[in-house]
C-alpha cells in the first residue's frame, strides 16, 4: 500500500493511502471523521463495550422474567438462556468490525449468579481482532404483579352460583369449578398474565368463585348459563380508587339456575296430562310426558320455571316386572312396594317385549320411566 500525502493528526506519521471503498472513507463510520494511522487507531480501539454487571429480575413464585415494564413467562429449568439473552442485549460491538462472531461459556457460580465468558472475533482494517470479556449476571428474585395480587387475595369480580327454590347440585357445583378453571386456562393460553382464580368457596346457597378480572367473570357466568340454563344478572360495587383517582368497581355476577334439573320428575299445576320427566332446562323447560311419551315444552311465559311440584328424580326409579301389555295405552306391572299387579298408562317408549321396566312411584301414582338415557 503506497503512502499518501496525509499525516496522522495525533502522531504526525504518514497515513497509508486507502482504496476508495475503504472503511476510512465511509462518512457513516466513526473512523472516517479522523484518519488515524494504524498504531494510533488501534491504541484507542475498543472491540467490545460490555457492562460491569447484568441483573435479571425473576419472580420467585411463578418464574416469570421482567423485561422492561412487562413480566414474561418462560419455560426453563434454569435461567441460563435468559441470562445469555440479557447479556446479548447489553453488549455492544464496535461499528468498524466486520465478520463478527462470538460465543459464550456460562459459569454457574451459585444459584443466583452466572458468570458469562464471552469470546469475540472479527476483522477491522483488514486485521483480525479478538477479545474476551466476562460479564457477571445476577438473578434478582422478587414477586411479579400477578403473584403479588394472588398472594394478596385480589379479585375484580365474583361469580355466585345459586338456584331457584333449591340448592345447586354437587354436579352443578363441580362443573362450575371446572368451567372456571377452563376459562382461566384459555385466557392464560392467549398470554393474559392477569388471569387467575383467587378463590372458590362453597356457601350454604351454592358456590362463590372470585376471579381476577371482570372479563373472566363474564365468561364463566355465561358458560354456566349456556350449560345449565337459568339467568345471569350483574351488579357493581365501588371498592376503592386507583393511584390516578379513578374509581375501581368490583362486579358480582349472580347465576341463578332453574328450579328443575334434567332427571327431575315434576307434576305441572293445572295440567291433567300427567307428570313430566325433565330433559333440559335451557331456554324453555323441555321434557317427556310419562303418561304418553309425548314431548313437552313449557310456554314462553313459563320459561324454565313453570308452576309445578317435584315428585322425585329419575334415580328414584326402581325396576319392576311387566305382567302384561294390555294395549297401546295400558300396561300391567307389579307395584314395587306391595307387589300387586296394577294397570297403568303405557307411554309410547315402552318396548312391548320388555320383561321389566323402571317405574317411579309418587303421590301422582305409578309411572314408567324411559330407558333411553
């Protein structure tokens, strides 16, 4: 390389002439500001700009990692990869270096300290350069906002499971718990870290479910209503003000289940067509007539709560012997208590070849139950 007429502004030595496409002639690179000689340039050259230490904030309860103002869930047995990412973001490489390559060797000092041995190579001014730095990473354990709220029993809404003129069944209570956990799991899967169930508690009238957001409470209440029928009402209660002076409300969702559940046998007031085995309590109450086998559906005005009295449930039915099938409308069976032969209504779902049938004996008489469920 021939010498130019330029001289190093620091030591006065001649500066070698560089090709037009050299880094030294690039106005966007720092070296173009002052064309130093090789000795002076490398005297001040810093290949890697590394911090003295990097701190990674980790939630000691759930393991989430804080990144800026957000907490991010990570699925890791330890935090080596997280530490490597944090160091990568904190390191800086001189802009004049081309063909940069680096590798890192983690050294676990203790549970909360990882020493990162970082090795760099590259090319600058046609000269190979290499440098190694050690960056200690401290794992600072604390509590994320979500876990802090959980520990403080925080909740924004309550779902109250109740039933009209009865107490919710064990099945309804357990299914409501399952629905609550399913809704929270769905919200968590979308990345919502504010989704959690604070508490589920049985009360004399049913079940109370405290959850972290109003949105979750809405979803749970609507899913329970879709599955069991009934109604949902909501009410707000002012509980406090936030740091900006905005009013903070807590919402209560009251889910009131229908008075009758599938499997109940009811006798409708003012109705002479016989008892009804309830099949569904969603929308209008639906069922089957035990006298004829015909389909029943309550009027729009009655909805899921027609005036009726409960005679028993499907589980109260007992198997008894068929004496004879008299005709299309009558069948003779043994009374399960007195063992007397009695002629009763034959609904259309009775198999004429059946030797036994399930029957329910109640204040309304003896009736054959269907066997299709």
